[in-house]
C-alpha cells in the first residue's frame, strides 16, 4: 500500500507566512497566511486533513516563535531549520529570484527529497524550566560583571 507523504514548507516573515504543500514530491497548493490566530487556524485546518503531516520552516527568531508555539500547543511535530543550514542544503537548487513563495517551495522540496529529523515537542514544564534557567544564567552573569566593575 502506497502511503501519501504530505509536506508543509513554511516561509515565515514578520507579518505573514507562505505555505507550500507537497504530496509525494509534487506541489499541490501554496498560499499565504497571516501570523495570527486567524492565519494559524487556517493552516491547522489543512494540517488536520492529513495523516502525519511533515512541517518544515526556518528559525527566523521572534517571527518563527509564534508559529513554533502554535505547533507545540497543538502537539504537531515539525522541523525547524537553521537558515544557514537550509541555504546550504538547497544550494543545488539555487534560485535567482528569491521570493517567500519560492523559499516555502524549496523547504517543502528539501523535506520531501531529504527528510530532516522532526523536533520532539517538549512539555510545557520543561520549556518553563529552560526559560527560568536562562533568566538565572543572565542574572548570574550580570552579578559577576557588576562585582568586577566594583
């Protein structure tokens, strides 16, 4: 039995994200969503229509964190790529006209042809613990810096 492999390549920008959907390596749809609840719910509707969707996007700092939090909240696994790594891995398909739409397509194509490992969704408690640890580390660093200044 031949299973369908559905990949959602998402190029995240500050206000909107471009989504490219590929099924078994063939592009079937692309569209743009707003980076808010309305846009993410539109994406969720498409994700729910698929069994085991593979989602890939680049880590673009604060912009991609909203998408990441949304996917974590709905317990969806994803690949969050380092932008430099994504560029290196898609260098064979260098495109002259860099557009967000093409970036989404190349991310989806990358995951279709060379699957990356999906991220493990961390529990909310662990995420809070990591955030508190970062705050503690920063406070410790600041304390040492201030002691040295004195």
